[in-house]
C-alpha cells in the first residue's frame, strides 16, 4: 500500500511565515471542508472532527502529532457517537485536559443542538444533552467562552423556517 504524502500548512500570525509539515508514513483523513480543528497543548497535537466532502459527511476524530508528523484516526471504544456532521462547535474542556466536546452543526437531518463529550483516556463518546430551545436554528454565530468561571456555549442569533432570532443563548 502506498502511503499518501499529505501536507499540513500552518501560518504563523506573528511572523507571517508558513510552517510545512509533511505527513510521514501514516494515512491522513480524507479531504474535507467544514471540519473543526483544535490544538491540544499538552498532547502537542491537532485534533480534527467531522466535516463534509462531495461524497459524504464525517463523524470521525483524528489527531496530527507534531513530534512525529503523523496522523492517527482515534477510534471510539463504544458504538455510541455523534452523527456525521459539518461545522460543529469543537472544543476542549477547561476543567479536564482529557475531554473534548462537540456541539451542534448540521447533519443529514438539518441543524443539531446536541452536546457530546469524548474522553481521551478511555476513548469513549458520551451523549450529554439535546438543547431543544435552539435545535432547529441555523446559527448566526457560535463559540465557547468563560463566564463567571464556568465554561459556556454561546449561541448568537440564527433563524429557522419561520423566524429570525436576535438573542443570545448561553
């Protein structure tokens, strides 16, 4: 089997220079758009979740390790996991360095408002909650932040088939 040589390019905002990482002897994830990536400082890697291409949506989780310049698909030890989706909110817990979260995004049924956590210790997805109040919205903006020393998901505005929202949901 031929190993695909894929590139990961990172742009340094302070210097404006490109940092090129050539994939070394590992199979990278399929090309996709609307996936989410986060940097995990302790593990010195990038985690990638979800996305879509011309053939399919994804719900897979990948890690790119800077020390070895290799990709690894992170397999869940349980069958329960988020649906294939594009453009979710993907973030790391501020309280626990071993927990990643996925919230919302769009799957084949439309907008989602479900919250999932993934343990980097036991490699399991756990469903947390479905937020019915914002479930059918296409969000204008979505982020995570710290408010009164508590990590929050912040949704700003959005619209559904009948209404445009100008509120903030925490």
